[in-house]
C-alpha cells in the first residue's frame, strides 16, 4: 500500500518536468521561422511576442509594410502555387483600418469584415462579392472558402499566411505596393 503513493508522486514529478521541457522546446509550425516583435502591450509590459514568417520573397519595394492597409497578393492557395494568367488581374485582399476587407477573387470583387484577436487569430465575416459570370469559378470559390475557414495567421517580412488550426496553410500572400 505504501508503494502506491510514492509511485504516484514519482510519476507526477516526472510529468511536471516533461511538461516544462516541452514548453521550452516549442518549434515553429509549417517550416516557419520566428523573430521577436514588440507590440504595444508587450512594450508596456517590457516583453516580446513572436510572429511567424514564411520564406516567399516580397514583390516590389515593400520594406516593412504593415498588416493593415497593404495589398496582399495571393501566391499559394490550398498548397498549390498561384501565378496570374496573362491578361488577368491579381487575386488579393486588403485589410482596412476600419475592420473591413476588400479584394479581388479572380473574377469578382469581394468585401466584408475581419476581426483580429490576440494570439494571431483572425476571423473573416459577412463576406460578399459581385456576381459576374466567370471562366474559373472553382478557383474563386476555393479562395473565398479559404478566407471563411481561416482562424489564425502568420505575418512578417511582408508575407501573410492564413491558416485553419494547425493544418497546412490555406493561403499565402505577399505584400505589394501597387496592383497590376
């Protein structure tokens, strides 16, 4: 009988040390690197937060563009690289300071609302678009569905990645100073 409480105590102590070790060895997800960024609340508390960054090169002169009021041009959708077809417009989103989002989804203009929450969480809401007849509605529908599914993001070095939980990225974007 006396061996059981001692065994439980030893198992409990081992569990606590294992949890502490796992917390200190967190690795970035999806092959993304991290660097410290000072936020307003972090500056007040004199601590730093980490943001994640992918490795796609920015387009044009985009040194340190902000998340809001920047044109985010699509570079990957559903794990597949995306390039603009000759004579077509770029697919993009622009998060505006008034919490509205606008963009172009391949054939139609889109708009709606977004909300950024702590912990790099994002939510798109009330998305709507024009209803033009399009050659490639499949791409457009996948793009809009990716925005609606997104619940977190990685941002930095002029790149934006929208994710759903810890799954593969839904969409990747690169900052651009102007559109084609």
